[in-house]
C-alpha cells in the first residue's frame, strides 16, 4: 500500500469517528452501576466502541424500574418542551435501528389515546396539532377509523382519539438481557448480585470502585441506578431531587390476539405483546390512603400478600375489560410494583457530576424510550471526551423545578 492511499484511509477513518479516539477508548475502563435497560444500552454502546466495560447490579438485570415499566416507546404530547421531544423522537428512530440489528422484542403499530372529558379532548386536539407541527406522525382519527384500527375496543362515547403512528412497545426484561448479551459478546463483564459500596479516589481522580465482590478498576463510573434515592449523593456527591412514584404493572398469561396497538384509555393503559401476553398499567396509580402509604414504605416491588396483588390486578383487569371485552378471559401471570426514576422536573439527568467529574449520572423517566439514544450519547461523551450540546439542558448541575407534565 502506498503512502498516499494509507493517508487517505486514515483520514476517512477519522471522519467516520474511527480514528485515534477509537484506540484510546480501548484503554478506558468503565463500570456501569445498574443493569436495567439504560445501563444495558450504555454498556452495549461502550463495548461496541472498544471500552473495557463491567456492569454491576445489586440484584440482577431488569429487576427494578425496567421490570415494572409499561414499556411504551414514544414521542407523544407529554414530551415537552420541543428540545425534550426531539430527544425522544430521535431515540424512537434509534429503536428501529436497534430492533433490526439486535432483533429486539419490539412491536410497532402506534398508540390510540383519548379522554372521557370533552374539555380534555379539546386540549388533546391542540396537543396533537403541535405534535404534527413538530414532525410527529400523529393525528386525530374519527370513530369510523377507530373501528377499523381496533375492532375489539369499545371507545364508548369518544368520537375521536389521538393516533400516534410511530409508537411501539418492547418487552423490557428480554430487551435488557439481549443488550447485555450483545455487550458481553463484545467483551463486557456482567456481575450480579454485586452491590456498589464506595468509590476509590486519588487526588480527586477515580481509580476504581468497591463492591460486595471486591475492587474493580475504573476510569469512569456510570450511575444508571434508576429510582435509587441516594446513589447520586453517595457516589457522585450530587443530589438529584426525584419524585419517584409507584405504578402497578400486570402481565397476563399468553392469550389469543385481542388488541393491535397501545390503548391509552381513561384510567388504564394496555398493549399486547407478540407472545400473546397482555400488559396493563395504571394511569392514576395506587389510591392515596394510609393503608397504601404503609404498604409502599421501603419501595417494595411486590405486594406483601398474594391475595392483595390479585385484588389489585383484578380491579385493573375489570377496567381493561370495559374497553376491550376480549380481555375478559385473561389470566394473571405477574403483578409488579414499579418505581419510576423521575427527576423533579420530569426530564432526564445526563452528565458528569460537578463534584466528581469521573462519575457520570444517567437517571431518567422515559428510560425505555430514551435507552438507545442515551447509550450512544453517553458512549460518545465518555470515549471521545466530548460535551454534546444536545445534552446541555439535562445536566445534573441544573436548577430543578417541580413540574408535572403528565
């Protein structure tokens, strides 16, 4: 090979992001704390770039927030302002790429959403018009089209609903395991149960982490610890204010095809996976009374008694049956209390801790939707030592203001 051709090849590789930074990233040791869908995506993209990656989790893959999520992939009306919507919109497109490349368990087809209050329906009209202006394939559809799209769903008195065509759903537990398996094929190590207990610093620089399984060398630590309330303060000296809330997810045993799309009906959300399982989520959450407050102390993922879980699931199934009578014969397979990692302003937290620059925080609601894009962006920031402008308003050092967006 002559020198001119060699220089051309090196230049082309550098433009494509595969130049000297790639070889540098091979020397980067990253520990990802948290084996949920966010941690798994970050680990996969880091390993793909050549970093040395170790994923640790206190219990195991997708055992908390990623297990208890409705797993709706979307960039719908609740994702505001436009900058945050654009982040979700880009990640939905990335889900489609990741679906193809790793054969992840995603079901596309869109969502149908409506409310039982006419004034709220009118507001939905405006929100969907805004979505369309922002480039989203979203529109209001009338009763005749609803009957074609979902012949087994009873829309009641609603004469229209929002149809967001780009939306999809995923089996979050299976997707997390597949992402981790893909990362392992690229050389990543996954350890669980393995609890993070401390960080080792030398003159302010991260040298490694201490865990229940011993010390692990680390140049960078990524905290993808979901709704864990004190992880940021303990390991990054960065207090991320959260208003994490519980939501119950019911999964049924496989059943005959019933609904085609995500149904966001008044009081209930539901979708059906390709394997026939129906997934049902509460819209309003658990009743706010003393008994439930006591029951939810300590953030449990399971109800204290099976009969209580069955009662709760039965109530949700009755609501689902009102809108989709075909769900009447559904049998409960699992009931899980999921705790959403929800920063106070409803937006993700992504970036290095101001107090400990080698510790990177990745905490968010919309974790399922944002997982593919977050994995890519965190990988680029760490392996290429970048500060990506797209993430500037989501940094951990921002002022957090309480906002309820949905």
